[in-house]
């Protein structure tokens, strides 16, 4: 009773506070400035006749531009496939306990990340000066297949080798970061259930590492789309070089560059949408924390072993970490 009275007195002594939201006039000023600049930009796009929007529309779906776009997409897809496959192998090699494999992977990453991509492209294009003929056979033994380097290493092959092998070095570091993001306790849990290293990597590590790998790998794919423009130095008729061939003939430089930029923006938008969908797919079922994720893993692991009637070793225990 006395406590209630004291509480009533303390409540009565507290003055009423009227909370008002803090005003931020700078936000409104910044918004007005952005709107004015945006309106000025749109206005100059509409009224400036030097943009030649009719020429842009006329070449946007032309055969030469679409052919270059197709080669750009082909180079992007094949280079990323090479980069992802080889980069994953390199990441696993870096994490290996075998010193030779780990050092070889580290040396590969060091070399291809340490030299400019443009230099690598020109190197592959002129590889015939070092090796006039390329051969395939038994090491230090008979040659099975042999051919001229100028015939085997075309401009497209040189571009693909340069882009793919360079991308593998960056993908290896992305995959390695994803593997290192998986808690050590999950590896202990897999070992206590009798899983092999390969099964642990396939069923435990990679599914969780994908949540970390996908965002930067998506950025690398978008970057690869734009990086393919560098292969124009090899006279490879991708999107940019196709536009250059057209404006070298018509002298419509800026309209053709606008055409190429619009296609790059359109494809980038599509790739960004695909990346977001893949991220949402791998984000499903993510736990609220390491403990929740570990419990989910343990439940699925025990269900998997029960389905194949593989009992866990005696005395096995699931630990949350070291």
C-alpha cells in the first residue's frame, strides 16, 4: 500500500514530456537539389539534337550489334563457367592439408591476380611466339596430338582463356571466404557422424557457404559482362567492337556508344534480378544464429543417416564449437 502511494507521488512529480520529431531540413534541401539535377539531365537528353536518338533507335536492333551482343553473352557465360569450376577446385586446394597442393593454388592466385588482364589477353593471343606448336601426349613421352598454335589459339580462344583463367583466381578467393565462414562446430558435428571429407564438403560446407559466395560471385558475373569489352584489342567483334566497326564506317560515334551502353545496362539489370532470386533461394531455411543452424544441420544429418541405416559412432556428440 505504502509502495503504491510512493509510486503515485513519483509519477505525479514527473512533468509531462511532449516528444516532437526532429526536423531535418537538410534532407529536403538535398532532395530538391537531386530532383533539379535529374530534371536538368532529362531535359538535356530530350532537347539536345546531338544525341541523335533516331540513329540510336535504328541501330539498337541491327544485326551487327545483336551479333556482338551474342558474342559478349557467350564470352561472359563460358568465362564464368571456367572461372567458377576452376576457382572452386583452387579454393579446395588452398584449404587442403597437402602443402604442395595448397602452395600450387596460392601461386596460381598470386600470379593471375598480380598481372593485368589486358597483358594476359595479349599474351595468350601471341602465345605462338613462345610455342609455335601445341602438343598433347604422355609427359616426357610420345606425342599423341599436335597442331599449330596460330590455328588452335584463335582470337575467341585467347579471349576465353584470358578471361576464364583470370576469373578463376578471384573466384577461388570468394569460394575460400565462403568455406571459412562455416562454423568449425559444424565440421566437428559432421566428423562425429562419420561423414567423409568429401561428404562434409558437399552436404555441410558448400550449401551454407553459398549464402556468402553468391553476392560477390554475382558481382563478378556483372563485372565480367563489362570486362569482355577489353577483348576488343584482339579484334574480337563483341558488343563494343561491333559498335566501333559501325561508327568507323558511319562516323556516328556517340549514338553507337549509347547503343552499346544501353545494351550493357539492360543485360546488367537482368543479371541483377537473377542474382537476387538466387540469393533468396539459398537464404531459405537460414537459422537465426549459429546454434539454430547447428540444430537444423544435426536434425538433417541424423535423418540422412537413419534413411541409409548408417548409425553414428558410439559416444558421438554434437558440439557447438571449439
